C-alpha cells in the first residue's frame, strides 16, 4: 500500500516537505475485518488544522501518522459478514491506497442512486455543512441579501444555491473571473464578485444596496473586513470556516485585533454570530439527504468537482486548496 504521512508540522504555510510518501505491504485480515481499496480521497480545509499540535475540536495527526481524510473505497477482501467484496463504502481511511477496517463507521453507498464521488461533496459533509448552517443559524428569508465567500467551492456553492431556493438575493465572492462567471451562469447567483479586485470592498457595497442580512462566513480576512460594515440589524452570521487564517501564527493574528469594533457591532446591530461544526447537527442528516437529493434531481442544486489523479499528487493539490487553486469540490482519484 502507498500512504502519505505527516513528516513534520508546518510553521505558517505548509510545504511539500511536511508530507512523506511511504510504501508498505498489506498484512492478512483477521476475522471481522475488511480490506478497503481507496477509490477517491476527499481533500478539505480542516486537514490544515490536523497538521498543527494545537487544541481544537479534533485531535491532531501524529508525526509519522497517516493524514486523515474521508474516502470512497471498494471492499477488496472481506472477513466481515456485513460486507462483501465489491461493496462501495464511505470511510475515513485517510491518505492511503489500502486500509484495513473492522467495519466500524463504514457507510455503504449505492452507485445506482448517485455518482459515488458525491458522497464526499454535495451529498456528503460539505453539502450538509451548507444545509445545517443555513437551517439552524443563517435562516435566510425571501427578499433578504445573503453573501457567501469561497462561493465556487464545495460548501459555498451549495450555500448560495440553497439560499436562492429559500428566496434570498445571493451575492457570491470568489477568486478570479472564471469562478465568478460560473457562479452567475451555471449556479444562478444574482451577483458574483472577485475578491482579488483592487476595489473589492466598493464592489461588494454596490452589490448590496440594502445591506447584508446573512453572511455565511467561510473565509475571514479581507473578505470579513469588507462585509462587516455592510451588516444589517439582526444579521445572522454562521461562522463555518476562516480559511484566510488557517496558516497564521498567533502573533500575526493579534496584530489585527478588531475585537472591540466587532463586539460593539454585535451589540448595536443585535447581530447573531454563531460558530458551528457540522456534526453538531448530525440528527438532521436524513432530512438533508432527502432534500438535497430532490433538489439535485430537479436541477436546482448543481455541483462541480475538481478531480486530481494519483495519491502522490495529494499534497500539492491540498496546498493549492489553501490558495484557491481548486475549482469545485477537491477530490483525489486514488485508484484508476
Ligand atoms: P473550498 O472548496 O471552498 O476551497 C477553499 C477555497 O477557499 C479556495 O478555493 C479559495 O476560493 C478560498 N480561499 C482560500 N484562501 C482564501 C483567502 N485568503 N481569502 C479568500 N478566500 C480564500 O473548501 P470547502 O468548501 O471545503 O470549505 C469552505 C470553508 O468551510 C472552509 O473555511 C472550511 O474550513 C469550512 N468548513 C467548515 C465545516 C464546519 O463544520 N464548520 C465543514 C466543512 C468546511 P477562491 O479562489 O474563491 O478565493
């Protein structure tokens, strides 16, 4: 088996040398175990957090440990009566081409119902994150203005389309004209703005003449700074991700302390700013599968996948994700 381990912890921006590719022979199965051959590996921003040895909502990857990640895998051998050879499962077996599992946590997928890669994206964790953040915190109403950044990505593209279905006016923020074109032409966003533009804050203000009622926060940084003054009274801000800050060391963060201004706005405008990790709402997953499945089949919820070939290319693709090089849900095809 081939696997990618964490060779060293990054300081700031991660580099290729933080990862190491290793080869090993697969051992025999014990009773109750299955051998999983990874078909697809999901690459997600949270993996940056797992590379640090800092206190978080999940444990870090150990040095020398296999990088974590959701996978779609094929059961290649089985000594577990619940799984037969050929079954396709959603697993969390990480950045490796084969893994042994005792079956715990494996979820069978039906390739007839939906393409199996969607279990990592629109019909998986990122799609559910969009749904849960809107349903529980953002609560967009018809006619309100919703803004979302990283809008062509796995979470953001679903947020914008779901908000359109709920009747909101949707402003998407993305990096570059190709992504912006996609938001307007393919996904039906009302406005798309390139956050690399020199007059980005002015463009955002012009796109939100009635202010912002829901800001689905995926990014932080200069996007949050542009959004902040435009927030309306009673605006809701699901804090889903802060990708612009994931590579920062704490000393950098403290130099830009906006906290007093933010706290005053929370009071003055009666803002709701609420962080969440999607699994908090796990009991809503059945609703989500049903709803999102229907929206996809009605053509109201579209998705784009960015598929990279070869496990050995996962580190580079992951580094690109942190810089906006992906266009759509980033997935590695591990087995040809
Ligand atoms: P995406 O597919 O959206 O990929 C990340 C995108 O972030 C990049 O393509 C880039 O898009 C954008 N980006 C990166 N750096 C910056 C920056 N400095 N400023 C502005 N934009 C930047 O990833 P996901 O959809 O998987 O994740 C989106 C967010 O949601 C992340 O913050 C992630 O951590 C969070 N998340 C949170 C979950 C939760 O439970 N709370 C669960 C899943 C995801 P562009 O080129 O358009 O700038």
